């Protein structure tokens, strides 16, 4: 009934209703725990179709892109026609057409901001955003913040430890969060964070936000600081982390610490997906249940990050890239200065509706699911997005694909010794370059190689079979002192392949 009613509403009116709902986090939570999948799906598709047609009519670069793809005089009126549109990427669209031509009307917005990607994939790229894009994003971020952290607003201080500069995360994070919280931009300076805690004392609740490697470094290199005297939670993103990664912080922080990861990218939005209690619970189940993760992710060797996302802000589709499961995103904000239609950052992963995931989990782990529901709030009925790193981040040995996230998981037993890693293929050999933590002593290369080979074999059946036939596929280990060799880069906190 509800899905039938919403299809009759003009999209302009639907957008006003969405904004009204998100204007109150409590109201949004109440509604998002009740809306059926079908309502999300139908209206997300309606918006995607309209956004695509707007881009065709009003964005010169996109019309030219379609013409270059032999799609002249293209119109989009149905979801089937939308799904027939070619995938856009940084390579075939962003780098090929000029900045202004990718904006609505072929010109920059009068007001807004310009973010810059970190340049980790090559030359830095600038991203143009209109001021009006922040309106809905601000409400969405506030809801995610309140829902996941349940902060005591009058006693909460947020410390932004993202990299400072023109990068989207650091700039945008502070701009958004200061609307509903007290924010200090410490940057990636551990001493600045410690001094801030000492200045304001343990009477406040703190949320430290930063990249995974920086957060790990912050605590590992300041073990003598009295972290447990403070109520500290963590917000991270920009990279995946092993399933048991959160347990690392239990050594330093109070028992009820919240560690929340988010998913975003400079190309599209900083807040596409966010971890919720139900998504974290399901991911933890997958660690011990390979049958569950195989049915959820169609691959028992992978334990990807698992988020929920708002399908009325982003229309996300399952696609295949280079033979691997992936997804593309359409930004549904009608005020976007530079629209994104079926845009792929070539991450491995995919999407599933809430009810589909819920049924699978209930079939595999009925008792644990009942216990979870009995002790937690009703889950949001938002769809799930799973992300397992970049499509091109794999190495192949004798037909066995080894993913950076698997190596990160395999290195978990050595987290007190290994700070970072880079994996390479040297001829037909598996080369693993390891950065030593400050003050740590090297372990014999043979022992490390055996540990990683054994751990990888547990996660990756193809690798295990190849290793059984060819013992030369045990990784060759190269040790590097902290901050030397391939780890000398000044932006090492943003290394993509971390343990």
C-alpha cells in the first residue's frame, strides 16, 4: 500500500518529505525501522531515472560521453533504459572531459567548495560541489552520528584527526560536524590529541576520527597515556580493517568503546555507507561461519566491510568489473553541481536488500540473531553495501587470487611487530614488504612466512590448494625499519594496504 502511494507523489514533494524526516534523528530512526524494502527500491529507481535524464539534458560532458559511446539522442524513461546506460569511471569520464563541462549547465556553481582527492591513484583530482549539496548531506550525517554513537551532545567533543588540507574527508568532516557537535581539528598529530584530552579532562565524552592506520598508531605509540581514564569512541574510514581489528583498542579504551567505520569517496560523497549495530553483528558472525559469508558475499574467503546506506540518496547497483563483483553509484541529489550517473570507483563488493540479508542470517544463526534483537534497538531496514577493496588490488598465483584484505587478516597475529605492508608479485613469487613498528624487534622471515601462509590458507581455499602443490608460494619477506623504503612517504597514514 505504502509503495503504491509513494509512486504517485511527485519527486519534488518526495524530496521535501525526505528532508523533513531526516531533520529529526528520532523521527528518522522510527520511520527507517518500518519502511518495507519495496518502498526504498521503487523510489530510488524513480530518482535514478530522473537524475540520468537531467544529466543528459543539462551536463555537456555526459551528453558527449554518451555520444562517444554511440548513444546519440539518448532518453531515459524507465529503469531498464537507465540500466542500459554505460558505466562511468574516473578513467573514461572524469579524466576525459573538462571540469566545467561535467557541471550542470557547463559551468561551476556560484557557491560551494572544491575538494581534492589524495592522489593515491596518480595525479590529484579536484571535485566541484555546490553549497546546496550540503543541505541533505548535513541531515544524513547528523542522523548517522546520533544513531551510531548516541552522544551526550552537551558533553561531547569530536577530535578530527583526518589529514588536513584540500582533501574531501578532513575539510568536509569538520564543516558538517560543527553544526551539531563541538569539533577540534587536531590533524594527524598524536601529541595534539593527547594535549587536548589533558586540557579538557575526563569529564567529557570524546570521539576521535581518523584513518585506521593513524588510530592504531596513536594508541600503539602512546601506551603509557591513561586512555582508560577517558570516555573515548572512534570513527574511521578510508580503508578496510580486519574483522577483529576493534579488539585491538580494547587494550587501551573502556569496555563500552564504539568503533564505527564509514564508507565514502571523494568522487561521490564522504557519507555513502555507515556501520550500524546490525552490520557489525553480521560481520562478526561471518568470521566464525564460512557458510554464512559464502551465501552473503558469494565468497567464503572474503570478510568484506559491511555497511548500510540510504537508497534515497544513492542508487547502488551490482555490476561485474574484470570478472569480479562490484557496484556502481548514482548520486540522487538533484542539486549536485557535477552529477554522477552509474559511476564506479571499481571497488569489489555489492548490495543486498535488508530483508534478503536478514533471512540469510536467520537461517544460519537463528539463536544468535534472536539474542541480538533482544538486547539492541530495532535494526534500520536500510539495504546493505559490502566492500572488499579495489578490484585491481589482487595478486594471482597459480590461478589463486590473494586480496590485500586477506593479507591484513593473516598479519593480525603479528600486529605488535608489523606496522604496515605492501604486497607485490616478483616474477612468479609472492613478495611481502613489511614495515617494523617503532621499538619492535624483527622476527625471522621464515617464521613470518609460515604464519602468513597458514593464515591465508584458512581464508583462501584456492591459495591453500596452490600452496600444497607449490611451497614456493609461501611469501618472501622483506623487512623495513619504520618509515624507510616503500614506507618513507609522508602520507603513510593513508597507505591502502595496512595490517
